[in-house]
């Protein structure tokens, strides 16, 4: 992966084939997670319906101490939030598919949001709760752990490239 600022204030990101494939797979999985049938506000209204723990982490309750207020808030906001997150993920998938993308500052933001969502979903699967956690060492989770750290590096490089223009 190569991420660098351009002379005209944009950010260029280049990915090799393995990285493109990984971004495509991860963003497709994120879109699947965000569009699963139990993701909508009706599911929030019925706590008996199962929800994926990663989805819970991506869409936390706005009012943790008041279940009724949280359900009401979710009912009015969750569809829009799911649409925004899905759209951001699709933007990343399309951009990464070409292997090279040049982004303005405003175009980098959906990437950063999606990378955060991907890392949160992976962190849930890996048992990472805080910055100090290393997550599971189970061999079958090694690819997910590598993806988690790689996404963090990509996120950091995008931010540094943006800061290069601001400074």
C-alpha cells in the first residue's frame, strides 16, 4: 500500500492485488452485516430478536441507561445511519477495485469512517475491547487480526496524508 499527498491537495492511495481483494472482501462483508434483516429499527424494538455483536458495536444505543429512549432514538435514526455506513463501504469498495484512487479531503472521510467500521467489526470478532487489548490468539483468527492491524495502518496513512496539506 502506498498512500501519499498529491501536489494539488488530494490524497493518492495505491493497493496491490492482495490488498484490493482484502478490501473488497471486507467491505462486502460489512455491507452484508449492515443490510442483514435484523439490522433495522424493528429489531431494536424487539430485544428478543438476535443481533450480531459486531452490529451492536457499530450501532450502539444512544441512551445506555434508558432502554425506551434508546429504542425510540434508534427507530428514528438507524435506517439513515445504516444507509450512510453502507454507502461509505460501497464507496471504498469501488475506489479500491481500481487499485489506485485519488481523493479530495471530503472524499477521504467516507474511507476513514468505513475503515473505523471495519476495525470495530473485526475487533468484536477478535475480542478487542480497548486499545490495550491484543485480541484472540486463535490461529483461525490470524487473518482477521492481520486485516485489523493493516486497516489501522491504512487509516493512519490517510490521516497523515491529509495532515501534510493542513500543515
